C-alpha cells in the first residue's frame, strides 16, 4: 500500500489523478495557444524598413543586426510564459 493510499480511498486517489490529468491537458493547450502568438520579424516591401532579423533582412546596414520590430521582446515574453506553464506540468 502506497503512502497516498494510506490517507485517501482509491476513489479519491483516482479522482485526484483525473484532476491532475485534466489540469495537465489544459496547461498543454495553453502552451499551444501561446506558441501560436509568436510574432515573425517585420518585413516590408521596401527592405530598407524591414527588421534586420527578418527572412529577407534589412537593406539599411546602419541599423545593425539586432531586432528592431519588437518580435524578439514579444517572443521572449511568450517563452517565459511557456516555461512557467511547463514547470507546473512537471
């Protein structure tokens, strides 16, 4: 007999396991939704105004190579939220 079974009935244990599974499923769904909120780097028809990290890059060498469209900052917040949610499921 496990330690948990000593303090609760099998039905209570089974109910608890179902609640944990439902919670984990909900958290995994939230992680999937958060993942869909990621932003791509901004690309403009005139590459002079595109983010340097966009697929096509930026034609203005003076802006450097770092993100200037906010996608990195936004996606960093998404990553933090996903990591926190995954900690709950562990």
